[in-house]
């Protein structure tokens, strides 16, 4: 079998579901329920090519001025930089840091939002709990928000299986966040429909 990079694996598996449609629908629901107008700066971890994070920022963060993305995969970083250069976030200063979350040096100034989209599954539970503490004490400004997306589709299960990792249950993540001092503003469950055709 040919060597497949992480980004290509994500793109290939993602062709078989309606995740993009569900994601956009979720953004519309969130726009009607949560006010993100105070968010002027954010950092996003494990962004891949950043397509979802950029879409989230365009739809829900109208006053965003600074966006930092932290991503370890070189192919994803190239895609992310290209997406930032395409002018999808006009008026927003963007930066990309090619490193792991664990190796990242942190923010120089607190941010108003942290985006954790389908990336917490890559972090060991002990490290996740430490991350949640850092979010409160080192990364987020007072009143800052954390947006988490935790996919439980077979898409995620396939990636986890191929990477030799176990699945993360959202309720456990939420419990860890609450233990760290956060409170839940909005939680929504949506079903992603997957289609795999065989001959």
C-alpha cells in the first residue's frame, strides 16, 4: 500500500459523509443562540487544512482580528497557509505554527477564543486535563470561550483505528472541562450520515 499522509486520509474518508452540510447547519444554529461578537483573537489547535475553523470564524466571529493556528502535519500546514492566503478571512491577521500542541510555546497575549475541532482525540487524557488548565490560566482572556467539536462518526473511528488510538467520548471531555472551571454554554448533537458504496 502506498504511503498516505494524514491530510489525504482525512480528505479521502471525508468524501463519504455529509459532515460539511451538518457543520454549516450547526453554525447557523449556533449563530442564533450564542453571541461571539466579543471575540477579537483566537488560537486553533490541530486544524488540519483549517477549512472548518475558517468557516467557523467567517460565520460566527465577525470582529475577529487575529487568528493563530497550531498544526503539526506538514501537508496540513501547507493547505492551511494556502487557505489563509486565499483571503477567506479579510482583515484578520493570521499566523501558522507548525508544531505539536505539547511543543507549542503558547500565546504572548491572552486570546478571546480557543478552537478545538476534532483534535482532542489525539491527546492523552492526562495531557488534556493539563491543557484545560492552561486554557484558563495561560491562554484565555477573562470571559473567553472554547469551542469544541468532537466527531463520533465512523470517519473518526476509521482514523483512530488507523492511528492506533482509542475513541474519546464527548461527555468525558465536557466533564474534564467543567472540572477545570469552565461551564457549558451550548451543546448540540448532530448526526453525520456516511455513505460507503461497494461493488
